[in-house]
């Protein structure tokens, strides 16, 4: 029994290692292609459509928003696959050891798989709010830097710093809330 436990533990560690390595390899490929597609889409815009948003919006889109997709959605999907693989292995082993433990495991696994489905809209709303606040913050910072001379000439540095601080706090709080909700779903 101890040998079987050790073999199972080693296989579990190996499976986790392989999962993490391939997840990051796939993430790299995914992000590379996504950034390429987004940049290509931006470059296909006509001049008038491009000018509707400040350039900081597009920088945010390529950098922060794509990274956010990576951490929020990609990690959640990988987490679901990890849970599914663990469920299958655990199911087979528990049927062999004790069918009652197997039944309990099935119930717990069902909850951990169905919870992300039930909270999907909440994740999406929190993520959108964080993305919007990030774009707003970057826009204000970009505008302040572009208007540096004007700000200095009219001595409104304190007012601009206050506006940027408010948007920074708003952005960071929404980012925290988005990550918190995502963690709740990922680890349930």
C-alpha cells in the first residue's frame, strides 16, 4: 500500500510538472498569435476610425488587455482541464480503493467544475471594468505627459496629480476585484 501510494504521488507530481510546462508553452504561442492578430487589426483600420481612441488605448489593448486575457481566461480554461484530468485519474483510483470515496469525489468535482460556469458573467463584468479603468488611467497619464508644458505653465500640477491618483486607485481596486473573483473561481 505504501509503495502504491508513493508511485501515485510521484505520478501526480510528474503530471503537475508536465501540465505547467505545456501550459506555459501554449500560453507563449497563444499570446504571440493574439498580439499579432490584434496589431494587424489595428493596422487595418482607416485613419478616422483609428483616431477615435487615443494611442494609449491601443497600447493598453496590446499590452495590458492581452495579458489580462492570459491571466483571467487562459488560466481558468487550463484550470478546468487540470481539474478534469485530475478527476479522471482520481475516479479510477478511488473506484479501485473505495467506491464511497469515489462518490464523494464526484460530488466535490462536480461543484468545482460547475462553479466557474455559474460565475462566468461575474468574472466577465469584473474583467471589463478593470480593463476600462486601465484604459482610462493610461489615457489620463498619457494626456498629462503630452500636456506637460501646459500643466507647468498654468501651475495645475497638483490638480492633475490628484486626478491621476483617483483614476489609479479606481483602476487598482477594479484590478484587485477582478483577480479576486478569478481566484475564487479558479481555486474552487
